[in-house]
C-alpha cells in the first residue's frame, strides 16, 4: 500500500526513460543511474533501496500493462533490468522493427536454441534454415546480416559462431517462452528466472543456471541436488 501510494517523481521518470532507451541496463549501471536521478531531482537516495524505487515506478506502470523486470545474465550471473510490455507477445513487440521474413528467421532460431541440449545454435544450422522459410527464401548472406542486427539489438548473443538468447530477450519474452515451449522451458531452481543454458539434475529434472550452479555448490565437497539430494552428475563450473 505504501508503494502504491508513493508519488512518481521526476527522478522516477528520468530513470524509466533511460531504461527504455537502453533496452537493457546492467545492475551496477542501474544503481548508478538510481543515485544520479535522485541527486539531480534532490530527493532522498539510499543505496539499498533500488528495488523500492523500481516498485514505485512499477505501481504507476501497472495500468499501462508495463513493468520493469530484473533478470540475470546466463554468462556471469549479473543482474540486468529491462522494461517489459505485458500486453504484447514477442511477435507484436518485434513486428514494428522487423519484416515478416526476419521474424520468421528469429522464431526458427529461437526454436533451435530452446530445443538444443546446451541453449546454443550454430550459425551453420541457423543459415541452413534461410532457404526453408515459408514467407520467402532468404539468401545466406542476407540471413547473416539479419543475425548481426539481432545481436546488435540485443535479442541474440553470439560467441565463436554459436548463438543464444540475449539477457534482454530472456527477460522480455519469459512468459512467451514458458507458454510456447512448455515441454522444455524451465525456471532455474535457485533464482527462479527462466533458464536457457542450464545444468539439469539427472534424477529429478530440475535445472539451474551455470552461475547459480557455481554459487550454490561453492565449497561443497560432494555436490547434491537442492531438490532431491541425489549426487549432481554434471561437472560443476
């Protein structure tokens, strides 16, 4: 109730504008931005109150079906923040920025990534899809250019010719992925965020992000599953 009653100040508005223009903001940057906005607007600033500050913004965004959401990078476990439009699906959100054929390539790439064993799809496999698109066939050179744009726009990440979903994509499309890939999509047992690259317990099937695995098993001589207590068979990173 206190949060709902809290006034949206210029500091809140400025913070929201920067987050929206960034697309995604890393946690340490969000904390610096929080301080800068409060000091510029001469309102009370407390370094440990970022979540409360964001909750106030979210209470005002609720009628607009928008929300600032927090997610973690699957690479290093760092927190990130993004503004999510709850009224739009992945398709409608991206439709204003990309053509129908580009969206089809993205959806097929997403299929490859989510249905893979390790949360990655090779550029070779993605480019092989280019001439099988229903909208119209796409030349490989053209497809390479489109993939580059998806990386620049932070929908995909690329490392040594392997593609995965960017943290921004995971935050913004979590609900879409969970409802459209119900058989394979899972949330991390530790941080409860959607996990694409994960280790999975061979006994009970729960999944954990690699940074969460690292943190959870740190200092344990015999790693055991946090849910079923069976020996964790995967090599802990």
